[in-house]
């Protein structure tokens, strides 16, 4: 036996020894290894590994090797150091002598039982000594000996071979088994001497397989049975063998093959045919008799698994039936290779083919695949712009696979067929307007031409993106602003609003005022607009008496590219406030004060006109409607004052007791909410008739001059006021005509009292009631439009009115 020693101390020194088995002698490899062994004596723990080889089947008590000596242990200390084998698998097969350190066989070892099927049978033992503790690994390899002979699974094997089997035909026979390994296993097969058969082998990874080869044609009439002996030899020395008796029976010839009625059968089968449906019934005949004419049907050996999964064949009556799912889209044609075998010895076979054509049914709906180029379509896209590519497929064939596509109605899109079949382009067929419709849900329906037709519906969402194609639009055009004079500078007077139907930046609006020449007469120089919200503010106060109406334009521009804009006209009408006090026109003294002296004869009768107080108010309407009253009078019973005309008349004749000089203080006030007033003083002197006539002559001349001057000034004033009033009327009528063509103007004549310098005319247009105010003429005079014209919007309290024509 051989042993190999490998010592592995903790100090990483390795020392190798080789010991010849029987002599047990040990050769030292080199001197430094000896030095390493000496160093091990000073270590607390040493791990070493030895390896021995021992053949199987040796008797118990046979030595394996001197472990203590090979490890360099002191034999005298083995007992004290408890030199022993640690319990483990197969440790009972070996024993360790503590007296001499020799490892012995504990019981007989059978390698084939211990390590069946393994090329190397190695048993690892763990040997321990204490003080100091050392663990040594010892490996014992059990080597194989040729202790088994090859054996066959059966002692005899029978073969049946037809008499006309051609030479060279091979027949597999049982292989022998030998538990030994390597060269001790089966290496050779021998056949006894004969003229008909020979033996051939085929080597595999595990064993060698024998084949019986026919060398010469058999003749049953000469010899019906052949007895042979096959011997299996292993590679041991000496070699061991095992035998197998072969009995070959020569069979009579079955010389007629089954014949099908057709070489190729063709049949049609509808797809989705239910399981169990009869496809075809085969018919084959054999001219032989007895068992040689009994036929069994089967599929060919090379038939695909798909055929076996779909069809089943009755081996007795030859009926082929549906076994699994029949789908035209999966397989259109099945080719079934069939065999008909008789029961002769040996059996003969005949072949045929069945071609099963699957008939397509309309069992698949069309499939729609949409490839969207973009889910956003600009609203200014031209007709014919491609939105998506539509692909339609139908797994059916023929007319069942013919697909017709249609698109939902009332959408500005259309399907355009492509050059390739079943390919379409979704294109625009009309102009898009995002402001009207911003989103389209398009339904595409694909319908095949089968019976009954099947269809598939696909929904496609198209979002229309915005382009700047809408100008800002003002909520009204023109704007009319009625602004009370004396407005607060810097305060907002009007808000113009424009809307843009576009989105985002295209709908972001900025406002600006169209400026004029910048002269003092240009009212836009005193206006400002907030560019973001259109709030218009006046930078100064307006005075009705200075300017009564003006207009300007506001431009609204969006932020699109390119930007779009629109403008609106704002007509501003300044409304009057009672901010002017009445002005006394007569009497006026030479120093400018409102004082005058009137002389009347004492003998005048009652109702005599003493004088007439004339006054003027720059305001209009109620603010310019003047009322006269006596604030102070010397004798209340002598004089009366007309409230509306300002005429002073006598109530009675003068008496001797009346004072010769009477003082009258007249209060003139307007009808504003907070009325303003002025006073005039008239001194009435009562004179005798003769003096009165003289004074009358002198005064008449003076009065003629004064009245001529006053009349001249009044005419100029009235002409100017009338011209301005007429212009205001024309502008207002033109604005109303442009605003609405369906209107009626009815003028309502306001009753006024004679004597004032104001008049008013009211008219109604639509739901609004207007009042035009201006100077009033005396009763019976022609109404001429004058200055200080303005328009007041009043609640419509009247339903009927009389039309007054100028």
C-alpha cells in the first residue's frame, strides 16, 4: 500500500513525504522541510493531512500506515495525549493503536458498496491529540480490485427476426454490468462462432452497448431457430466474464403490405370545428389472411406534435376526428402522414397522406393600429394636413379579411387611403377653429366584409392648438361716458374691456390711448389708461362750461406673434354741475354793482310794469333755471315780483302817505341741489307826473342807448349758444343712428315759464330718456337751438309724448 503525507502547520510551512507501502520507509525530500517539522514542536496547535491508499477486500486488522510516525509524534506520549479518531462517517471501518500509532482496518471494506458509482473512493478521518491540541486530517483511498464478474440482467434473451431481413441489420441486445470501475469494468463482448451473426459495440459515457449484426440472410426452412452465447469480459488481471444465452427465432415472411384506397386524401374542414368532429374515415386493405391481414392505423413517426394535438386517429376503424382547437389563422393546411400496419410477423406497413384544408370563417374582428404624428393640431392647419397614420388588419382571409374603414361624421377630418392596402391617413378636410371647437373625439370604425360582418371601433382624441387668429373685441363699440364736471384728478373715470378668444399669450391684452397732436386742445393729453386692465383715469378736472364733449380712441393689442389689435371710440359727454351762481344782467350800475333806480309817476295804476330784473346762469337745466323772489321791500303792499320772469309790477295805486322812495332787494337763485343765488337792488322813486315825463324823456334816450348795447350782447350770446347746441344735437343724433337703426325719437316738450334764459326739450330713444337744455326764449318766440347744450339721461317716467319739430 502507498501513503502520501501532507503536513500543514499554522506557520504555513508545508512538508511532503512519500513512503513506499510495504517497507514503510520514508525518504526526506529536502533539508528545510526537516527544519519545518522541528519548528512544529513549539506550536500550540498543528493541522496536518495524510493520505493513504489501501485496496478493498483486505482482512480486518491489516495496517494502513503508522500515522504517529508519519506525523512525527512521540509514540510514548500517545496515550497521555489521548491519540484518537474523532467520530464521523465511516470511522468504524478503521482503528487507531495508541501504543504504536498504527492505523488498522477495522472491518472488511467493499468499495462497490461504500462508493458505488464513484471513480475515486476517499474516506476522510479526523485524528486528534491533546496537550497541545492538534487536529490531523487523514484521507484513506479505497482502491478497486477486480472482485466482480460482468453480469447480464437476464440469463437468456429471445429475438424474432424475419427470414428476409437484409444483411447488416442490427439488433440491440442486453448490456452487461460490472460494479468495478476503470479497467476492471466490462471491456469486451465475444459471440460464439457462427455463420449468420456477428457482434458490434457502441461506447457511451457510462458503458458499452452490444448489437447483434445479421451477416447472412436467414432461411426459416433450413433453420428455424439459432442459439448463441454472448460473453462479456472485464479488464482485470486475470479477466472475469459473464454470459448471455441468445435465442433467435426466424419468422415467416408477411409478403403483402396494407394498401390505402388513395395515395393522397384531400378534405376540407371549417375552423373552430367542435371537438369530436369526423374529418375522414380511412380505408386500407391487405391481401394476406389471418393476422397478416388485420390492419392497425397510426400516424407516421415523423408527424409533428401540432398534428397530434389537433387530431386523433382511431387505430381500428381509421377514423380521424378533431381533438383540439382548429384555427385557420394558426394553420391553414395540415398534412397528416398515416401508416397502416398488418399484424403479420414481421408486420408490413403501407403509407398514405391526408391533406386537411382549413376553411376560414369570419371569427376575427379587424384590428386598428393608430400611429399619431402629434396629438396637437394647429387651428390654422391647411386642409389635407396628416394627423395620424391608421393601419387596419384582419387575421381572416379572402372576403372575411376585406376591411372597410369609416370615420365619425360632423368632424373636419377624413380618412385617405394609402397606396398600401389597409393603410389610411387621417387628414384635415376643412378649416379648424379652436375658438369654436377645441377638442375632437374621432371614432374610427373598421368593418370586415364577412357574414355576419364584424367591426372594431377605435377612438382618437385630437386637441386643436391655438394660433393668434382673433383680434381683441371690445364689449361695446363705441363707449359712451357721461362724466360730471369737476371730477377728481387722477381718479378712474371709465373701464374699457376687450376680450380675445385665443389662449394664453395670444389672449393677453394690453391697452393704450391713441394720442393726438399734443396741443392744448387735445383732451387725450389729460387721459391715461392702465395697459393691463383698461382702467382710464383723467389727469385733470373737466369744466362743462369749457368743454362739453370730446372723443378719443383706445387700442387693445394682444401678445401673439404677430400681434393683432382693434380700437374703440370713447365718446365723452361732460355733465353740468351747479357750479355757477346767477349773474345779474339788469339792473347794473355804472360801477358794476347790481343796483338800479326806477322812477314812476305817482298816478300809475295797479299792475303797472315798474321794471324787469334780468339774470343769466352759465349752468343749464335745473342748475340754470332761475327763480326770483323779494328778499327786502319797503312796502309789501305796493309791489309784486313775478317769480319766473322777474317783472316788478305795482299792486295798487300810490297814495299820499306812501313814501316817495321805495327800496326793493330781489333774490335770484337757481334750482340746483345746492342752489346758488345773487341779489339785485332796485330803488323806485315816485315822482309827480310832470317830473316823470321829463325824466322819462331824458331816461328814454339813455335807456335806448343802454338797451341797444345790451341787445347786441344778448344776440351774440344767443347765437353762440344756439350754434353749440345745434352741433350737439347733430352729433347725438348721428351717434344714435349708427348705434341702432331701429329707434324712434319722441320729443317731450317741457313746460317752462316765460322770462328765464333757459329752456329744455326731452326725447326718448330705446330705454333711455334724454333732456336737451339751453336758453329759453320768451313766449311766442321761435325755438332756436342755442349754446350750453348738454344731454341728461333721465328715468323714463313718460310713455306718451308729443313730437316737436324744429
